[in-house]
C-alpha cells in the first residue's frame, strides 16, 4: 500500500506544479537572449545517495525542442524527475520539478508561486505554512512548507517541500516517506530539507551551452 500511496502523492504534486509552470503562474521571463544556466537532472542526486526512478511522473525535460538559449519558443523549459533512497519501510522519495529560462520576477514571489502550486489540490492542507530558510553558510534563501493530504484508505501523507528561484532556474523539491507511520508535520526537519534543496540546486544547475 505504501508504494502505491507514495506514487499517487508524487504524481499529484508533480502535475499541480508542472501545470503552473506551463501556464506561467504569474512569473515573468524574457523571450530572447542567451541563458547562463539550465537544469539538467542527473542519474543520481545528493552525492549519489538518491537514484533516479522510473516509477514516477514522466520526465518533462523533452516536452519541446530546445532552442539555442535552452528554452522552447521563448518560454521556460520544464523539468521533472523522481529519485528514491532506501528500501521497503525506510524508502524516501525525492521529487524535483522546475523550469529554466530568463526569469525577471523577484525570487521571493517565484518561490511563493511554486509552493502555492503544490497546494493547489483542494484536499491538501498546510499544517506548516510557508517560511523562508537560509541554510548556514549560504547566501541563498529557500521557501519551505509542509502539506498533508489523505492517501489511500484515508492514511495521511505528509509532503515537506522547499523551493528556490534565481535568474535562470527555479524548482520545487519535495521529500516524501510513503512507507510506515507519518510523523507529526510540525516535527519534520525543514532546515534539513532546505540544505538538501540547495545541494540539489548545485548538482542540477549547469552552465548553458
């Protein structure tokens, strides 16, 4: 039951955020000019500890042909990938969905839009509302929250997530533990996830060209 519940939850989050990315979700971008960075999802993340999984939402990296600037028809290109760590009972699912292009919207507004997109399903609740976190030793701020929603057989599924945004890339990183009992949402370590999010950024954000 846990694997099915986790996969369904990941798909809901991915579809919600990817839909907002496709629509623009109020984020402005420039339609021409070269990009400095793009997002490229590797086979592993976080120092090789999370392996890319095929049991998740389809990758959006090839949704449309990319032009020289790394975007399709002047619009941001979307990426979606799922990673897993551990085995039954200890499994962690890491979902990354985002976009790259030439963004001009202030970073805090873009992060807020990403988190709002993930909470779009009507049954989702936010027991831990969005807050900004700047991990020690970093000058980059991410925004994090915890969502909950009923899973299969009304089992609650917690979805801690953090979002980053910069001039060329933005993404939401969600960490889901679909197996076993869920901890109290308020006890989830968002500081840890914020640090993980910046490591994901450093591994997935690559120079364009």
